[in-house]
C-alpha cells in the first residue's frame, strides 16, 4: 500500500476523526488528505518537483513536515529531513550530497543556512517560515484546491525518505527508504504495540530521526489513530499532556525517561492512560525501566537502526518482564545473530545482528561501496553485537563498539578524531564514551601529544565550536603518553573506556 492510499482510506472512512493534534489545533483525516493534495499540486506545478527529486525540511516537529512527506509520496519524490541540532557545515555536506531542489526551513534556521546556501546550486527554492501559509502562500493553497489533482506518481517501490546517519568514516550516509519500507515498518509497529484506530500516540522525539517518525508516528497515521505532536521534548509539557490528553502510547529514549523521572511532578503524575512506553536507541539502564514499572506503566524495548526503518526486533507488552531484552524479531522481517563467517550462532553466544526484510533500506544514497559493505547478500549487517537466550529473545551487548550514544543521538568517534588531528600539538587521538548520569554517555578525547608539545585542553575543545553540533563536542580531554594496542597494532578502545571512567 502506498502512503497516498493510507490517507485516502481514512479520509473516506473516518473523515472527521482527528489525525494530528498540535498546539491546540486538531486536524482531521479529511483535512490532512486535502492539504496533502494541495501541497503536492503546488510542488509539482509551481516548484517543478518530479519523481525522484528531493525536498529538504529543517525545523522542529510540525504537522507540515508530515504533510511534506505525504506530498512527496504522492509525487514519487523524497523528503530529506535535516537534524536541526547539526552545525551549518554538517548541513552543507548533507545538502551537497543529496542535492535537493527545495528546502523548507523554520525562520530560526535562516541565519545558519544563509552562509551555506550560495554554494548549493541544486537548491532552486528556499522557503522560510513557520507554517503552510508562509511556505506556500495562503492564496496559492486556496487556488491549489480548485486545480485538478496531480496524478499519484509514487508507487510502493518509490524511494520516499532520505535519512542521513553518521558512518564509521565520519561522513554521513543517506539511507534510502521506500514507501514499501515504511509500509512494512508500520505493520511491524502495529504488531508490536497492538496499534488500532483507537490509540492516541504522543510524539515528543524529533522526527528527523526514524525513531521519532517511524516507531509510532507514521504507523499511527496508517492505522487511523491520533498523533499528539510536540515541537520538542519538555518534561513538564510531556507529563501535562499525559494527564490532560490521555495518550495511550509514547516513545522515549533513556535521556527523556530520566528527565521525566527527575521532574518534581513525576511522583504525583497521572500516567494511567499509557498502555506502555516504548524505548530503545541505546542499551537502556534497568533502573529507568523499573521506575516506570513501579508507576504501573509497562516499558517495551525496540531494536533497529535508520537503515531498518527502524523496527527490526521488539518486545510486546507481554514481554515487558524481560528487562534488558530487546525482544524477538519483528513479525514482517528476519533477524539473526551470526559469527564472522555469517553463520548463525548458538543461544548464549555473542555475534553480529543481521536483518533481512522489506523494511530494510534500498541503499546508501550515491555510495555503492558503502552499500555493498553493509550487506551480506540480502542481509543488512548492523555491526551491533548481541546474543539470544534459550527462548530466542535478543539481548544487545554492544551497539557498534565505537559508537557513542548521548541523549539518543549517535556520535561517531571518527568525525571528532578528524577535528582533533588538525591540532599540531596532537600526535594521536581516540574518542571514547564515558558514562553520564543524564545522557547515558558523553564523548571524551584521549590524546597523545607530539614530542616536545604541550596540549592545551581548552584550545582543543574550542576547535569544535561551529564545526560540529554541540552534542558531539568532547566533554573532556585526557592526555596520555601512549595508546594501548594489541599485537596487530590496533588501538584497544575498551581499555581506553576503562581509563576514562576512573
């Protein structure tokens, strides 16, 4: 089923049912479908968007981002959601690689984009504002409703979402997800959450991540449920929405779970509407799960990645007692744990997680070498290490050994190490994770000075200003005489992680 068919079905069957609730406004399914048709007509007729073209969005959570995604789906085009936490040079790399024709951005990001857009000739239209009327023009939207519909060009096989994820080389890679991938991912989400049209999903995580967009938000719209959309996470606003609006489902990462637990209103908060809370993104500390269980709210875990749309392995509510497990393979894909030769390992033996199914990305955008490296036949190689217990449940032991996950955001050491090595006082460097009570992990730079040089910690940290998103900046610099290595000369990062914990 195409994304256009999702909306057409619900607009016909339940036209007056609320689809999205946002800042006091409620938009029903008939209105959502009407707006998407109008925006698609404008993108095609007035902005020249054709099948395969990319349209970028830079902003906090808004209904307009969802409307753009559905409009792109009708046209067979692709939405490129940009992480608003990134620095302008990081946006510049992604935009140069993806070459979108249009970019829609909230006004607050105009200054950051101004410095990089002149060097991006592919972007023919630059639209700043806060809603449809500012981006498209109120009269243009009204006129579009009187035009003949643009024929639906998008098919189930059409790429519809281009989501960039950092790679081990330090350069982001664009995962290409088709409409079919989102369809099957939504079916997995429906099975995971027993999702129905009666559900009300509270979305507080950023939708530039597939976690915020595809674990519950898009699946809810496929199911004909209601999405309560917050521009960004705020613990007080989240607890108030749970009390006053009564969502049945919500996705939280460990950092946002901790923020709710630490909030003064937590102890007295009414959480009774929640059927469960879904979490993942990193290895979730058991105390966070127990804190929700003590309030009568089951916590279920999901495992996946940008490349798997992301749902690949999950718990259902009946599995919530297996604290720490990420559950069983999703209903509509396969997952296994294999050794270095790709052979499935026995229960209790650690190996790499591989995933195969219609929810897996088609490719990395314009990167056939990375695409080939990521797959073993039809199996996507996640790089994450896990084992399965005797009942077949997955337990993730390490998420990409070098990867640092801070507050739900992925930080790849190679990206930071490239900046560090520009410092003439540094001979060698490695960035590793250190536990953090709020964010889960934080990056720490371990550096070896050049002979006769003295490393200035403040100057080293200052190099990251304006270069990388602030959440990626190292929080500390540890100066050592040498890096620990094995017999083959490979740096022993696990030893460095133990050093920085001291």
